[in-house]
């Protein structure tokens, strides 16, 4: 009982739930955008001092999804602070 409480407080149960749902790759918005923005050069920060990386990441994902016809539906999800990807999207 105490172990389960510790796992819940540490966020491990939520992490396990996400992995079981099929989204093992998790990247913070800024890290995701900086890594994958090369795929959509027209999506940029617009020289903003504090860009909205969540919205930028969403635009990159939507554009890439439109370009790649064989991509499985629901292969990514947007969370509060991270992008969740299925393994085939990362590769």
C-alpha cells in the first residue's frame, strides 16, 4: 500500500499508463520544436522573445502529418508540457 502511494506521488503510475497507451516518446515542447523544425521551415518563432512552443510544436506535427500519407492516425498527442509520440513517428 505504501509502495503504491510512493509510485503515484513520483508520477510513475501516470508514466506507465502513457506508455501502455502507446506513446513511449515524450519530449518537452521546446526540445521537440528545436529538433523537428527542420521538417517545416515555414514554421518559425517569428523572432519572438518568448515563443509559444506548444503551438509551434502543434503546427509542426499537423504539417508533417499532412505531408506523410502513411502516418497512422492518432500517432501523437499534445499534453500540458510535452509532446507524446508513438515510436514510429520518432524513427
